[in-house]
């Protein structure tokens, strides 16, 4: 498609199948038509896919990368309002007729990995066909909005430990491996809390044997322990995914 890689390098397109749930669910003929319009890329940690108020020129289907949608406050801090992994699409605004990010929002890679990138114009053309992709994106939009409302409730009602456990479980689900890059500072930003609060929570989890965090790498060592600690928002989000997504 002639689009240069950003935040990493392009990799061969013969790996595009069986990786993103939306793409995987497409009928073979529709997928093959799409395959010539997408490019697989490797995105690095903290790479900004869509800047605040920026024009959205591409949409991205994560494979093993995980992307956070963050909103910025006037006094400086930002907080995660949604996360997108291999269940979804980054750039959902395009499917709703928009072409720019909210001035307060940006989409940032929280776990480095691969995505499939597609020019926004080509994506609009595919959506206008009214085929399987359109139906899948409509269902994903429902799931995404449900995730946002669940996360708002979670941030307001549940403890840092519960929210941190939920966040780690959802990230674990999306990356599919036990170890991934993470720091206290970045986790604090994702949860919208002070770094000191995250340091205390990580210490509790490490002493309980749930995780290990060393030199910028976090390892899940007791998933069941995290599941017992997490609030109901984890299972609620999973239920929505399983009901609405392929």
C-alpha cells in the first residue's frame, strides 16, 4: 500500500491471517481483497499512533501490540480511558465519519508489537461496501463503548489494587505471553494514579507471588491470584467481548 512504517519496521504480509479477531472473522474473499491494502508493522513501546487533535490518516488492527487511548487533563496528568488489543481497531472515529482525534485524546502503544495498518481512505471505502467488515466494526463499536463505560465506573469505584489487577489481566489476555515491558511510571499513567500508589500495589502483588517486575519487564506468575484480586470489571469486559466479538 506504499505507506512507510512508523515506530518500527514493516514485515511480510504473508503473516496477516489468524492474528486480529476482526480480520480473522472476515470471509476469505473479503479478506483477500483487504490483504492488498494492509501492511503489517512492528510498533515500539510509547509510539504515538494518533496524536491529540491530529488528523487520522490510518487505522490499525493490533496483533500482539496493545494500544491505550489516553485523555489529557488541564493540570497535566493523563489517564487511560480505553485499551485496544487484538480484539479490535485503533482509529474507530473513522468508521463513524470522523477524521481527527479529540483534542484531549491520543492513542499510544502500551505494549510493543505488531499491527496491521490501513489507509483511512481505503478503510472508508471498505466500510461503504456494507459487507462483513462493516458488520464486525459495528459490533466492535458496541464492545468498545461498553469497555469505556465500564472503565469509567471502575476508576471511580474500585481500589488501585483491584484496578491494577484488572488492567494486568486484560493486558495478559491481549499479548498472549506471561512477560511484557512495563514500568511503575507507565502503569501509574495507565491507571491515572500517583507513581507512589503503583509502587505500593506492585510491592503487594510481588510479595503475594502474583507478578515479578524487574528492569522494565513484568512477568505474570500467578494469574489466579490476580483474578481473585480484580474487581468485577474484568469479567464484565470479557463477557462483552465474548458476546459481541468473533
